[in-house]
């Protein structure tokens, strides 16, 4: 006959390991404040840089457009200036002069706009350059923060792997039926398969145990589940027999 008490003690030790694993996973998923701030800062800076680059591209496209318009106006101007020498009456002369005025204005407008765009591009590219140059200096200060966090995460990953191996080792010692029951509960009960019975109630769902069930839990001769949450119940005294808890870690 299986020794239920021993099985329960094994399960308590397993539950502790799984508790520690989920704690470590939570820590891994929660970067400390300085790391979060750094990531946020980098993201914002990257966005600003991208925005500057977008504006730059917009200006460059507009510059091409203005260059083309300027070239067209220049050609029109030349064309009408040649026509001016060939007019035969005043009406034609006035018409050509009007065209010349129009083309001249367009040319001037394009020239002014072109100047503006070129200045804009220059200002933008020096701003982009400056922001890029500003990064390495700041990165020194930030590298510490990032490296510390990477180091911590790597340590946690190692710990999780070691704990998982230890859990498998303990699971192999359980009776197959108890093992699958424990693992099934662990999965369906969000990582907590066991519950100590405290003052006659399941300590997790607080469901009051009927007296005869309390007695059976106390005897630890069979696996008793909470009638409400189905977790495996045990007497808190068994925790001492399971050895020091996680607080006992170096
Ligand atoms: Zn319960």
C-alpha cells in the first residue's frame, strides 16, 4: 500500500518548487522601473528620429517637385522671350508680355520655395545627426541598467530550468495516479494543486470541511480533495516534514 503521508510531503515540496517557478517567471516578465523607463525613452527617441526622417523625405520629394516646376518656368520664359521678338501686333505683344510676367513670377516663387526647402533639409539633417551622436554617450549610463537586468534574467532562466528538473525528479517518485492528479490540478487551478486545511476549512477557497473529512485529512491515510475547489488537502504540520521552505534558501 502506498504511503499517503510520504506522497503528501512530496507534493508539498513539489508545490513549493512550482510556486518558486511561477514567482521567477513573473519576475522575468516584469522589468524593473529603470529598465522600463529606459525602454520607453529609447522607443520615444526612435519615434522622434523616425518622424524627423519622414519630414526629411517629404522635403526631399518636394524639392524634386519644385526643381521640375522651376525648370518648366525657365523654359516657358525662354519660349515667350523668343516669341516677343516675333509678334506682329499690339494684342499679341500684350499677350506675350502677360505670359512672360506669369512665368517670371512662377520662377521666382519656385526659387524662393527651393531656398526654403534647402534650408529646411539642412536644419533637419543636422538635427538628425546630432541626435544620433548624442546616443553613444547616454548608452554608457544605460548599459549598466540593461546589463544588470539581462544578468538577472539569465540567472532566473537558469534557476527555472534547475527547478523544473528538480520537479521532474520529485514527480517520478510519486505514484503515477497521484502524479497525474497533482499535475492536472496544477494546470486547472492556476498553479496551486494543494491547500492546507486550516481551522477546519480549505485555506484557499475557505470552504468549511465536514468533521469526518477533517479527520480523514488529519489521518493522512488517503488523498482527500476539497469538496469545493478540488485541491488536495493536507494538515499544515506536514509542511515541517517537507523540510525548510523557500525562505530557507541561501
Ligand atoms: Zn478549496
